[in-house]
C-alpha cells in the first residue's frame, strides 16, 4: 500500500495529452515538494520533474508538473510512443520521516 | 559523467543475509545524500535508507533493525547490509544520488539496479 495514490493506468493516442494525478496528505504533499520520475520498460527511473514544476536539463517541455494543496499533477502533451512506461510521484513525509512514493501510473499510447 | 553501479544481489534463503554495494564515479559521495530505493516485481518504488552528508543514516520502518547503510569514502562506495531477509524483501534495489541536501530532495541519478530474491 503506497503512501500516495496514483491511478493505475492512463492512455491516449499519439499527439494527445494525458494527465496523471498524485494524491497525498498534509504531512507529505501538503508540506513538501513533489518530484516525478519516468520509468521506461526494463530501465531504472529517471527524474522528470522536481520541486513541483522544474525540469532537469534535457527534459522536453512536453512534460509539466504542478501542485496544489495535497495533490499534484503531471501533464504529458504531444504524447509519443516513446513515452510508454510507468510514472511515479515522490516526496518527503514529515510524519513518517521518510521519502515516499505513489504506486506508479502506467502510460499507454494507443 | 556520473555513474552508479550496484553489485551483490542474488538468491538468498529467508532469514539469510546479503550485502549490496554501490560504486560511484564522477562525484564524491560524501558531498551528497545517498539512498537505496527498491522496487518489488510489478510494484512501485519504495525508499529503504539514506546516508546523509553528516554521516548519519535514516531507515524506512521496513528496514529498521535489519538493514545497515554505510559508506566508504576511500572507495567512494555506499553499501547496504541486509540481515534477517524475508520474502517481501524481494525486489530490484537501486542506488540513488539525491540532487540536493534537504529531506525530500529528488533522486537525480539512479543505478541500473541489482535483483535480490529471497526464497527457499
């Protein structure tokens, strides 16, 4: 049972947009930055978004993040077949004193 | 170029022990928070332990009392000693370098992972 809740899967056609939600509590998302990670099949996770909305160097602006209260959102626009994989949200939980993650969302390009 | 290379995974019986090692290159581990994060088959990510730049460790509840994280600055490695292993410890274990020095700082670099299987 993950500390934060994500939908198990989302899907859309190439070129369209998907939105992935991440729901937490006041002790995690409500009080701390959110990060997002992309995990393509058979590979290690990769940092996609940090401090709610910032992109590391090399990450295209098709990926955008936001946070409001105890929820966060990752948007992927202009969906490509290479975007298929799992996406994880992560943050710090001040009550647990631990890094915590959502259960992950599988993105399928139809 | 930053690289993290894990080793030490394998098959171990319930109750057994295993020591994972992470060899870092391209940066100095003592300047960074270094974590171990695991992923059970078909599941999400789970943080296991961090070694702070201060030299202090922190553990997830699932690891407390069984796992020990350590670092060797002379070899630029971070290890995870795992004792009293259980079936639910079965996972790919990733070595992780955090981007900054605050609780919640994201993982900027990940190793390729090493598989630990606990089974009789």
